[in-house]
C-alpha cells in the first residue's frame, strides 16, 4: 500500500500547488485591474480639473471684456 499512499500524497501536493498558483494568478489580475481603475480615475480627475480651469478662464475673460 505504500505506492498508493505515495501517489495520493503526490496528487494532494500537486493539487495544493495548482490551487496556490491559481490564487496567486487571480490576485495578480485583480491588482492589475485595480491599477488600471486608479489610472482611469486620475485621468478623469485631471480632465475635470482642466475643464474647470478652462471654464474659469473663459468666465474671467468675459468679465474683463
């Protein structure tokens, strides 16, 4: 029975390693998604800032005309 127990233990070890690798991969994908969302949020905030700045400059020009 030693062979069967060794095979079972090897299969369990392989299963754990596969599960660990899967979890690492899904974590890495989640991290990349979070990074892309943060970049998009920054770009949106910068565009909004530029829009407000341009609008304020135009209002100022209209007041001075």
